[in-house]
DNA sequence: GAACACAGCG
DNA sequence: ACGCTGTGTTCT
C-alpha cells in the first residue's frame, strides 16, 4: 500500500493530478467536511462519496471524537499530535511534518474497517430501511443512519463552500439607521425614566418592581423575570412597551451586525454548519447563524445575478412524524385525507363539527398538537396557548382539554404513559428514531421530543442526499445555500429553476415517504429572488 | 471565564 | 415544554 503526501503549495501542478483521480474515488478521512470544503471551493473537486471516521465516532455515541481519541479507543495506540502545533505556513514542510501527515493517512486504513464494523453492528432490526445507495455499496455500510450521515458529509462540505449571497448595501444601510435609532431611543428612555440600562435584566427588574411597582414572576434562579412573556401583562404601560420595543430593535441590530461582520468580498456569507449539532441529529449553524434569522430580515438573502433561489419546506412534518411514530389512526387518516390537522384536533377534542371550528379553536388545537410533541402538561399548555397563540385558558380548562385530547388520541396517551413508566423503572429512555438514530433521554419531555425531532432530522438529511444525487444525475447546476431543520434553500441558474424546483419537491417527498410508510409527506416549494418576502 | 438572562429560529 | 447560537451584564 502506498501513501502519497502532496504539498499543494510546493507543487501546484499536483492539483491537476488530484483533479484527475480524486473525483472518481470514495474518500476516507477524519472530519472530511474540511477537506471537501476547501478542495471543492478552490478546485471544484469532490468525491463520489465519503466515509468519515469523525462522524462514525459521533454516531457510535463516543464523548470524545478527535482522531487521537478515536485511535486510542479503537486501536489502543497513542497518536502523537505535537507536530500539528508546528508551523505549517512558513516555508517548505519539514520531513517530520510530512511523516506526521502520512501517519494520519496510514492510521485511517486501519481505523476505517473497525468503525465500519461497529456501525453495522449497531444497525437496528428495521431491515425495511436498508438503503441501497453508493455509500452503502462502496463501503459495505448497512446502518441506515450511517449511510445518510456519510453521504451528508459531502453535502455539508459543499454547503459551507457555497455560502449565501446577501444584499450588502441594504444591510449596511440598515445597520447605520438602527444604530442611530437605538442610541436615540436609549437616551430618550433615560431622560424620561432615569438612569436604567435596558440591556441589564437586573436594572430593568429593579426599575419595574421598585419604581413602577409591577408584580413580576421569577426566573428559574429566583431573580425577577423581565422577558417579553413576563412583561406582556403590562404591555399597556408606556415604559414597559418602550423596553420591549428597544430590546426588539437591539435584537435586529445585533443580527445585522453579526451578518455584516461575516460578509466577504464577493457579497456572500459563509456560515459554519455542524452536521450533528444537536443531540437529536439536527444540524446547527454559526458565524453567522443562518438558522435563526428573523423572518422580516430574510429578504436580504438573495440569489445573485442570473440565478434564482428555490425555497422548500416540509409541511407540518413533526406532527406527521408523531402520528406515524405512535400509530395514531385518527390522525394518520386525517393526513391521508389531506385535512387540516388542527381543525380535526379541535373538532375531536371539542366534540363539534369541522365546519363549526372557529379560528381561535383552531389556534388552541394547534397549541395542543405541538404541545404533545414536547410532552404536554396542563400548565405548559396553558402558557403555550396564551403566549404562543393568544388563547386564554384557566388551569382547570387546560386540564380538561388535555384529558379530552388523550381520549381522542389514545395512542398518544399510551405512549406517554409507557415513557413515564420506563423512566420510573430505569431512570432513562433508550430509543431510536424511525431511521434508527439512537438516543438516550433522561426526562419525560426529552423522551417525548427526541424521536420526533430526530426523525425530522433523518428526513431532511435523506432528502438532501437524494436531491443532490438526482440534481447531479440530471446535470443541473445546484448550490444548496441553507438548511433550516425542515427547509432547504438552493441557488440555481434562472433557466433551470422550474425543473429543479420540481425535482427538489419530488426528492423531499420521496425521502419522506421512504421513512413514513402511512402518513403522506408533503413539501412546499417556491421559486424566488429572495429567501422570504 | 463562567453563569445567567434574553431573544431569534424550527 | 424540545433543540440550537449570539450578545449583553454580572459575578467569581
């Protein structure tokens, strides 16, 4: 076996050689997102597919996932990393550095088969989910989650290389304007009400309780709560309204500042994506975080000249997953008949015809439907209904509603009951998503939420894998520019937009219906110049 | 530097 | 109520 170490700064011609043979290969490496991002960004090089020992280690549930830690655990060897701290940018690489680089490659040859075996060994019994894909065939992978995540490494690397175009001029203008408006508002507040730092929860609490005599709830650490939810009782008070307004202004200002700070010469931001950023398998984004952009600000994300954005999302995906997960017939049936699930819930819980359900009742049912995903409790429902959907409930009413809800949907009742039982007996719930992603939950709320949120993550990632493969097969020039839990945003040449939009919709629904067998999955797709109007 | 509070998104 | 990240103040 020959290991080749190439210093691309010393040998620019080597790039041509790499371009020749790297793209026809499957790559094995540790944290390949990094290699793919750079090779794809600079040279347009990408692998057929990948096996990533870092991702493998994360999926196997290890706490430490550095190459060093993984080598120690699975090979029982010590990997010397001191050379990593040496100077790699100065001049020609030393022989020690070259040897270090070669050793990193050599060790992967031995690590790879062991991790592959471990992943296959923890494949769940759900054989119907055996996915026949290139990753599976090339590496002999049988674990569906590993198949999806390994294919996803390439997609995450390219996603980071692609970046997302923003409207630089508009952003900079807004930044300037908001800065002035913020300063003006703060000074105005102080001259009216005295010296209070609106961004100090402590000072705001002091001001509201001592000076205005308001009664406010406590935070979990026993301090006076001043969040918008707690202040909503007193929103008619002009000082309170002003605090809320200024804080909101500040939030938008911070977000714009974060974005502007990350704009590169070409007018794009290049966020970092953690492929497995949450315990549930969801991704996370940072620098800038493009997964929590306020909806009003999304219009500043746009397609560059001659291109279009395609924005697609799964509709009501978590509710669909939940009903399939617990096999709740009435809900499944409603989805199969294409009905409005919140109206159906309202009708069943309140015992009235679907036509008689009011707007407010539908909102209430929505709170209940989503509440169940988070492990519903009457108190929780009461607060969620009030602040999330503007529906007023007493605790007694909430209790009664929860009771009726579980009567209408007995499988959810049984599911929650069995979760509580398992927690009582074992102190934890060890479970799997519908694609076989493993998790351990130690609270009831986590146990109710993880399989649903986790299956949502499975679904999005499978959709991305399928879509990317299909787009390549059809020869479309697609750049995925953002992924937001149940949403895919991509950039395509104008003339391909309609065709790609259709392909994206089909890919998402195909992926969804591969994982959900009974409940139909639907994706909504829009072609647009901006992310959201 | 850690802990807390707050607020944006799904 | 579940999952994240960024910014600010305050405490150690």
